[in-house]
C-alpha cells in the first residue's frame, strides 16, 4: 500500500467533491437536488474521481471502478439522512482503493 497515494487521493477527492458541491449549490436551487440528486451525486462523484486519477497519474478505469465500489456504502448513509457522513466514508474507502492500485508509468523525457 502506497501511503503517499492514500493521503494524496483522499485530499484531492475531498477538495474536488467540496468545490464541485459548492459550485452546484450556488448554481442550482435546492429543489433540483430533491428531484435529481440521485443522478447528479453519483455523476459528480465519478467526475471528481476522474479528476483525482488525472492529477495523481492513476489508471482511470481502475480508479473509476474504485469510486463506484467506494460509493456504494454511502447509499446507506443517504437513506438514513447522513449524506455527508457517507461522503467521508466513501472518500476513505476510495483513498484505500487508490493506495492499492498500481500507478501509470510516467514517460521519461
């Protein structure tokens, strides 16, 4: 397990999710999330994971798979009304996944 990737992926994902959430909250009314949150939340999560993969040089497909798997337990938190607690758990699981994933080879030159 690469602990550097663990902490960096957790931080990048956390910041990406926070910034994206704030931007969406500013741009869209709360009623939008009542109706479309079940779609926009997972899509935003995957976009943030793709961003994290790009920033850290992680393989995109494997990172997105990890994001999907890490996001599944957060469904329980959404159902019990603790959405942000679910996000924290998902970020932790996602970072663990990323820390175990092989990094892409960076071309020398």
